[in-house]
């Protein structure tokens, strides 16, 4: 299992459009066989900051996700909405075991 936490800072005037595009991407992502979870959070004290928590069943599933039409559409749609480049951290589960 591979878990990614992605941190995104969006331009203030792009928040609603970013949310709509990301929800669409998340819905499609959950239909991928390699995706276990795809959670989307908005920071409570700063509505321009978001976090994605993506849980993949295999180590190669994140790369497969990036090849999907819905991910490519999301990336093209939201790239100019970001105030800063997104960052991510990768995790492996400790408990519960896979």
C-alpha cells in the first residue's frame, strides 16, 4: 500500500472552481482498481489550502493514476489555480497492517 498526502495552496479567487474540479477527479479516482481511498480536505482556518490523502493498493498504482484521462484533465484545469506548487509526502502503513 502507498499513501500520499498532497498539500495544495490555491489562489483566493479560484477556491470554488478548484473544489469542483477536484471533487470530479476524486469521484473518478475512486473508480480506479488501484485506489483504496481518495480524500479531499479544505483547511479550516485558511480556505485557500487543501489536502488530498490518496491511498493506493500497490506501489505502482499512483503512476497508473497519473495516466488516467480524469487526472490529466484535473491537472490541466487546476494548474493555473495554484498559488504555489503543490507538495506531497509518501507514507507506508504501520497499523493496521495491510
